């Protein structure tokens, strides 16, 4: 049996402002750093055998703070979708400036493409393939994967054997924990943030 611990990176300024980050390398906020440390406290009872992370800084830093005792293997395939011209904007901006993209997003169109970026299908393909590889590489043990909302939702669908349409209905909070076990296949925990209770942004931020 393999135990997958799936973690979204901690808070960034763009996460807080609900701006689309994509592959921009936005750093963790002070709250995001504390979230990663709390996550580490949560994971102390886990016998983790390997740690994988998106190669973007916000994910790598979350992984290192959460499990400082183990090396983190960078996986560029786990990067968030490349949103191109949309990165740094919010959905209201997309609706005003790229109405066709907004319609395709709201319509859950599988061929959705972002100007100057990649298609949603490309992101789903590379991330789901990475998770299937990790499952083959680790037929047993505990594996921590730190990445982003979109890639992790893709990984959950791949590991659980769900179709891609299920991807649209999932959402993951910063520094949340999801646990999936194989053989038998079980989703034990989804988007859990109980380890973050009591954490608040610093005054004035």
C-alpha cells in the first residue's frame, strides 16, 4: 500500500488577493511560512519515505519547512498551469478583457486555452502522468507531494481513477492536507486545514 500526502503550498500575496498565479514565482507570505511550519508539526507522526514538489519556490519552500529532514525532489511537471496573459489578474479582469476565455472557463470547456500560456488539457495531462509515475515508483510507503491547486486536483483524479470532469468540482485551500491510500483505494482526508486553526495574518497586512 502507498500512502500519498498531498499538500498545497502556503499562502502568497496573490493567493490572498485571489489573483491568478500560474507559473509566476510568488513567495510565501509570513502567514504562508507559519502555515508550512504548522503543517510540519501535523506531519511529524508520518513515516515519510520521499518528498516531491513543484519546482516553483512557493511549493519548494513549503516542502522544506514541512519536512526539513528529507531531501525534496523537484518535479517541473507539477507546476501550476501556465496562464500566460492571465497571470496576475483576477476573474473579473478575464471577464472584461477575455470574455471568450471566461465563457469557456465557466462552461468547463476541456479545450480551454490561455493566451500566451498552455491549454488546460496540457496541464492535466502532464500532472496526471506524473502522479501515475509516482504511484509506480512507490508501490508501498508514504509519499509527500507539495504542489498547487490545479495539479493536485489533477493528481487526486488520477489516483482515484476519476474522470477529468470531476477536476472542476474540487478546490484546495493553502497548506491543506489530502490523504489517499492505495490497495485498497481510499480517500481518507480531503482539503483538511485543522492544523492551521488560530493562525491569522499579521496586523497591517
